[in-house]
C-alpha cells in the first residue's frame, strides 16, 4: 500500500512501514534544471564527453550526445573507435568526434581522451562500447575522477569490477534489470517494494546513485529514493536508454547533483517519450524522443542576470 504524504510515500508491507520514497514531479525537475546566465558564453552551460561506440553500435554514443545537446549543454564530444568515427560524424555536424585507435577501449586508445578531459563537465562511459574494454574504462574513470568530473556509467561500463573504482564518488549508474544483476550479482524481484529496497541497499553499499530503468524507474543514492512513472510502452525501442544517459549527463554538466540529475533525467526522458508517442503512437524511435526533449524542458528554462 502507498500512503500519500504530499510528494513522499511510505510503502507498507506486511503491516509494517518499510521505506520512504518520493515520486518525481515537476518541482523536482525544476530544482535540477539550473538557470542560464544572460552573459554566459560557449562552454559555461555544460560540456559532455561520451565514450562509447563499436563497429556494431555506432549509434549509441551519438544518441547520448545528441540528447545532451537537446537537454541544453553547449558542447558534446564523442570518443569512439576510428572505424566508426566517420559514420558518427556523418550523422550530425553538432557533435565533435574524437577517433580512438582501437575497436575496444584500451588504455592506449584512452590516452587520446586525456587532452579533452579537463575541459568537460561530465563524462558518459559505456554506450555501444565493445566487450573487453574494462581496462580502458577503468583508466578513463580514474583520470576523470582525479579531475573531479561527474560520471554516468551505462551498458558495457556496468560490470562488477567497476564498483571499487567509483565508491563514494559523483557517479550515476543507469542499469536495466539485466545489467543490475550483472553488476551486483542479484536477480531483481518483480515486486516494486522489493525492487526499491534492493536498489536502495546497493546504492547505500556502493555510495553512488543508481537509476534502475523499467516501467517504473527507481532512483536512489542510498539515502534518498524516488520512483518515476513517466514514459510509455513505446519506449522499448532500442536507444531510449542511451537518450536517458545523455539527459542525465547534461543535467550533471550544468550543475545538478547525481541524485537530482538522475531523478529529473528519468522524468524528462519519459515525458519526451510520451510526447513522441502522442504523435507517432507505438512506432517511435530514439531520435523521436530526442526531438521532444526541448519541448519538455522549455517549461523549466530560466535566464538570470
């Protein structure tokens, strides 16, 4: 049973109170979307770097980068294998592509990222990356965290060995149920109460923010927990998770803390999917979701002196 406490809920199970959580709403999103200064110039409204891509999944990092741009950042870089870099560049002139020498993200290939790393605000690692990239992932994570960059880890970057390297840092993990099991070694229940409890538990142990994607998204940093109900069944289409990752990275780059960026990002992504579905029905693509991010976020636009 859910007992309404304003925007806070208490989940009752077996006649005992188990946990408190909130449902993401417009007020939470408003707090996560930071105002833009009227005098700002290029680079001051967020710069995102997406590290990903492979011969099979060249579109994944592109979707994350374009979602970040549509969510309001000034610049989006993509570091991808050089064999896919030309294909990604051909998709849009709005992204800046950094070719990497290897198909996998090796330590050697990752060194090309070091020049741009100091100038970015948040880093996405994982969308479309080839398997076997763990050494490169860990190298980039270490270098980024040494510079106090905020991170979003998705897809290939979600594996058990990554946990000790991000403990207690400003990191958002965005797993679906299968990736959650891969990282934490535990199967998730179909019961919402048990899923909430497990996400909170693992977020508390790892001291990072987890955004569990699903019909109802669950977001927790171990202390605060939220659920998000925006979205539509049409969003099972491939790439919508990459879009979510880009929106979260954009909010981080513009100054939001990990929990609020993850919660607001889930809401924005879901609402954009709803807007796309209202036009195209159950026939949307990930790029359709990106198209509607500005419409959803325009409500929250604030310019200050």
